[in-house]
C-alpha cells in the first residue's frame, strides 16, 4: 500500500496519476468558421491564380474581409477570442519552450504563447497578401514590380508559416495529450480539471 493509505490521492488526479479531465468551451462559432474558411480560401488562392479569371480576386477579397472581421472580434468577441487573452509575449514564449524542453506540461485554456505569436504572424501576412493583391488590381499600382514581388514573397512566407503552424499543432497535441484540431472543430477543449486559467 502507498504511504498515506489508498484514499489519499494527489489533487486533480484519479489516484493512479491520471489527471481528471473536463471539457471547456473555448472557441466560439465565429472563430471556428473564420479558421476553416481561411484555410479553404488560402489553399484555393495559393493553388489557383489564373490571370484571366476573377475567382482569385474574389476569394482573396473574401479572405481580407474575414481577417478584418477577426481583428474586430479580437476586441469585442468572447474571452478566448480577444487579443487581450493571448498578448504577444516573448518571455511567456520562452517559458513555453522551457516547458517543452523539461517535460513540464501547462495546458492553456485559450491560445498558448507560441501559438499566439504564430497567429499574429499569420493574420499580418494575410493582410499584406490581401492588400498587395488588391493594389495590383488598381490603376495606380497595376504592373508595378515591387507590389507583385511583395505579394509573392508574402505568399511564400505564409506557406512556410502554415507548415510550421500545422506541425506545431500536432506536436503540441501529442505532447499535451489534447486533440487541438478537434477543439477548433467542436469548440471544446479537454483540459485537466484543476486548471483554472
Ligand atoms: C490569401 C490570399 C491570396 C493568395 C494566397 C494569393 C496568391 C497568389 C499567387 C500564388 C499568385 C501568383 C504569383 C505568380 O507566381 O505570379 C498571385 C497573383 C496575383 N494575385 Fe493573389 N493571392 C491572394 C490574394 C489576392 C487578392 C485579394 C487579390 C486582388 C484583389 C489578388 C490579386 C492577384 C493578382 C492580380 C495576381 C497577378 C496575377 C497574374 O497576372 O499573374 N490576390 N496571388
Ligand atoms: C492555410 C492554413 C491555415 C491557416 C492560415 C491557419 C490560421 C490560423 C489562425 C489565424 C488561427 C487563430 C485562430 C483564432 O484565434 O482566430 C489558428 C489557430 C489554430 N489552427 Fe490553424 N491555420 C491553418 C491550418 C490549420 C490546420 C490544417 C489545422 C489542423 C490540422 C489547424 C489547427 C489550428 C488549431 C488547433 C488552432 C488553435 C490553436 C490553439 O489551440 O491555440 N490550422 N490557425
């Protein structure tokens, strides 16, 4: 028998070490619809950019609208959608890297610090792509070399970022034992019951 008898167990666990988990609602419908529409739109535009057709421009402008809506939601939306819930923080990100290195697990209810940095990066790069794309369709900037160069370079950066984002989502899901992609579908995240924040 373990010292302290069979009825004493560490708080937040079943006694055999397994954490008691609970489902909490983290991503509201707007965040989820935004996310998967952005994924579909970005993939479509990265793959198809026929100079003759209008589809690329329409999808691109829709993405620009989605990102604008998400930025607004970052100020007025529910708790975990707000930018104030995931401020960009280098020190917190270094802390998260430290946790990865030492095997300490800290499950975040909303976005993790490294996740937050990636999200700001993705939102900004989408805006740059959208604005330069729109500029190419205006008389003032049509055929201007640097605008096209920035559009293309930003697309490449976004593609690299997306690869890193998806890899990080899967690695963090495995490390923490939480299905993060599923939570972006259902809106619920399964976290240890004794975690309050
Ligand atoms: C996330 C959104 C977008 C992505 C991923 C994207 C991606 C691309 C890519 C890969 C190219 C081809 C570059 C090349 O190799 O020549 C391109 C070209 C172009 N894009 Fe976008 N784009 C986006 C948004 C937009 C928007 C919002 C507009 C305009 C409203 C736009 C207008 C254009 C134009 C006019 C071209 C040049 C087409 C040509 O004449 O070859 N794009 N874009
Ligand atoms: C074009 C590809 C993608 C882009 C541009 C993108 C962009 C984003 C953005 C902007 C957010 C922040 C959501 C918000 O708070 O509004 C986010 C979060 C997230 N994305 Fe993506 N994403 C992409 C692909 C994917 C894929 C393929 C998956 C799943 C396999 C995924 C899983 C997630 C998850 C799980 C989160 C929440 C992370 C957390 O728990 O903090 N993303 N993504």
